[in-house]
C-alpha cells in the first residue's frame, strides 16, 4: 500500500481502498475482459445471505402471531406488492414483477449495507490473507450497478414484446412520440433509442454515484482517526472522527435504504411503461 517502512499518505490510503481486486490489469477505459473479483464475490455472498434469511422466514412462518423478524419481512413484502400494484396494472405480470422488485430491493440494500462495516476491517483481513486490494461495497462499483440497470432494461424489452407483440413494439419504436408519419420515423426511432439508453445509464449511475460518494466520505472520516496523536490538534481530530463517523453511519442507514428503494421503484416504473402503449 505504501513504501516499505513508511505509513501511506492520505492519497495512497484512498487510492488503495478504491482499487479493485481484478483478474487482470485494466488497459483501457472499457475492457470487458477485466472482472472485479471482489465486487462479484461480495455481491454473491450477500445475495446468498438474503436468500437464506427469506428461506428461514418461510420455513418457520406461523399463521398465528408472527415473530419480529417474520413481521418485518411480511411488512416488506406487502410494501413491495402495494407498489407493484400501483404501477404495473397487469395482474399476470405482477406474479413475476413483484418478486423481482423485492429481490432487487433486498439485494441492493444488503450490498449497500456493506458500507457500514469499518473501512479497514475486511481490507486488513485481506492483507493478512495475501489479498492486497479489496473493495467491499459492490454497489460502489459502476460495473455492478450498470449490470443491474441492464438487467432491468432486458426485462423491459421482454415485456414490450410480450405485451405488444413484435409488430406492435416495432411499430411503436417508429411511430412514437411524434406521430405515425413515415417522414417522422427516423426521428421517432432515434428518440426511442435515446430514451432507452438514458434511462438505463441514469438508473445505474444514480446508485453508483451515491454509494461511491458515501464510501469516499467514510474513507475521509477514517483519515481523521488516522491523524490522531497526543497533540491538541490530534485529540480534536480523534473527537471529530468519532462524532463524524457515528453521525454519518446513522445517516447512511437512511441513504442505503433510500437508494435501494429508488432503484426498485424506477425498475417498477420502467417495467410499467413497457405495458403502456404510446
């Protein structure tokens, strides 16, 4: 992380914590042969944890007075179902869309929640195991958030074809939003493509930007604690580190929940739009 025998500078510390564990060195801005192994591993692990929690609740569910965790899960499921009913009016589609929205919310929430772990905990354990780079927040990785948004786009395209048919959807691509005139077909098609691209990019970038910023703030707060010494300034930094870290962690609980909810709601809105004709 730094030269041997020397503590890392603030810049080296941040760069080290923002560097992914990769299968190979990236040689260009866009390189699809590079995989961020840490993001994949933590996304899979928290996904398995989420599935296990729901499986446990389903296995131990009672028809009488539910326990606290079962009640919380039931409230969550009911909330997602209510949102799906208000946006996707096709009851048959909701059989897939509502569970999909629930999965998106829980998975993203758990990935976001990795940001609440001490920033040096898992990287330090990784160093001891011989892993020199380790980022633990999958949603602070653009490749993960864009992968999620692309998945939502694919679902939207499938429902466009399923609801409207190939002919109806292709006709809509060329006839909306400016009207069904041959001279307007190129403009309509261009606007439709721009809309799909803009929704997909903004969907993924919004989640990535918020979680990346949150991760960076935690690193800056950690640097305050790292600057601690017995001097008056150092003691002040230590106190500031404790206060700022606690306040930001509490506020971040709202952020990670809100970002998961926003991503889920936008996914529902986009799928709902796929059911509507222009």
